[in-house]
């Protein structure tokens, strides 16, 4: 079996274990530490995002000197041990310290993404990125389901034991691949000479700014979507609300199938502008307070977001040296998470002072900015090759 298949399975397990607690942080903090202030939960979630943003570039630099699978064996083992400890910690300050240490070590699994693409022929990058994007959607849904099962059947803190099991699986699978001789040596010929090389420049900086705004606009509409849908549809069914919320994930699976059945495009930037325009239509439909309009908008938006996200990542790897995939991806990943953090704070402010459909209007402006920036900054470099 190709090593790429093992790594894709590892990615699925990593995402599932990572998302088990995401929807249930308020329940966990209330049950374990008696903390019910939603602002504290928001601060903790922001701290988790910031920790990943800082830790991943460090692991990317380490990967220039040490093979990714070697790194994963040690980091995921340590993450699993610390995650298991979190299930039994009763001190709130100590939990903060240990749980963020878990995130530092767990964050190294992001190296798998650029590693898979480094061992994949360039002409197959769009297809592999599409599969990984669907894996992330699927993993987040499965993680939420498994986390909910643990809370219903056991206690919230035992979610950390499930997370630890996922970390141990990744460490074990990495060790197995090393034992079978399937690891590749790190690229050192063009290794960065200083930490200043982590600073983005040129086209990578342009793409980083574009995707910062892209992910800001996307995550802005997520936190209060269920409240918005239930107010419009006059429905109290959480199952229905979850199904409407998950429409983009289902559409992503359909988009993956469509991409695989049609003639592959050799240019990762092809189709970005049309997809952005389709996303704008989807946001307008969702902003209109009618159930049919929201559902139609979710479908259009889910298709457009998937196509854009896949092609932005493919474009990054297209313009990067394979020896620098992890480092270059860490740069753009930092900016993307910065957009997510900004969206988390903005969504709360918008929901508190303005109607619940206002995030869609702000996201519309954000996507219009993405289209404009892409056309002005990134497209001129490649417009002689492709029309979009």
C-alpha cells in the first residue's frame, strides 16, 4: 500500500481526535472546573489557535533537519501522554499549562500535509488536496459525534483519553512506517539559514494576505449560523440545524467526486475567480431570511469554498520548492489562523449589536476583497498562462 494512503488515514485520525472537544468546551469547563463564563471559553480557544500558529512554524523548521515521521513519533507520543493527564487534572491553572503543551506537540501533525504533497507528483496535487480537504470536513464531523458520545455515556474529561488514543495511533503508525523504511530523508540542501526565513515574502506573502481575508470571511458566518437558521425557520430541531450547518461539508464530497470525474486541470489557479463569484452569490442567498434561500446559499457556498480552498493551497505548493513545502505552508497557515482568530472576535460583536444575518453581509465584503486582491496581486504573475 502506498505510504500516501497511510498518511491520509493518519490525517483523518488526527482531525477526529483534534475536533472531539471543539464543540464541547463550555460543557467541559463547566463540568470539570465550574467555569461558566463564555468569555473565558473564548479566550481559551483563542489561546489554542495562537499556540498552533506559533508551534507549527517551529516544527516546520525542525523538519528541514529531521524527517517528518521521526518528529511525529516523539511529538505525538508526548502529546498522548499529556492529553491522558488532562483527563485527571482538577486544577484549572495546571490544566491550562498542560493542555496548551498538548497543543504544542499535537500541532506537529500538520507536517503530514506538506509531506504528502512532497511525495506526490505535481500533476496530482489538486486531486490530493481535494481528498485532504474532504478528510478534514469528515474528520471534524466524526470528532464532534464521538465527543458527544463520550459526554452522553461517560464524563466530559474522558474526551481527553480519546484524544490521547488518536495521538498514540499517529505515533505508532509513524513508527511502523519508519520500521518499513517508508520515510524519506529531510531536505537540507536549501535549508533556511536563520529564523528570518520564516517571514513570508513575494507571492507567498500575497497569498498569505489573500487567504487571511478568505478564512476570516468564512469563519465569520459559522459561530452564530445555527441561531440564525432557527430564528428564520422557526425550528427548534437541533438535528435539522446540524444538518443545515453541515451542508457545505456534504457538498464538498460531491465536489470532490466531480473534480475526479472531469478532465484534470493542469493549473491550480484555474477557476479561482469564478468560484469566488459563486461564493458571493451563496452569501447573498444566505443573508436573505428565508429557509429556501439559506439552503440554496449553503449549497452554492459550500461548492465555491471547497474549490477556492483547494486551489489556493495548490497554488502555494505550485510556486514553492518541494524542499520548502513545510516552511512555506507554515507561513500561509499562520495567516489563515490569524483570520480565524479575528473572525471569532468579530462574530461575537456583530451578533451582539446587529441582526444575525449581518455576518453574511460582512463576509460578502470580505470575499469581494479576496477577489479584488487576487486579481490585483496574485493573478498578474500568472495571467499569461491561464485566463483566470
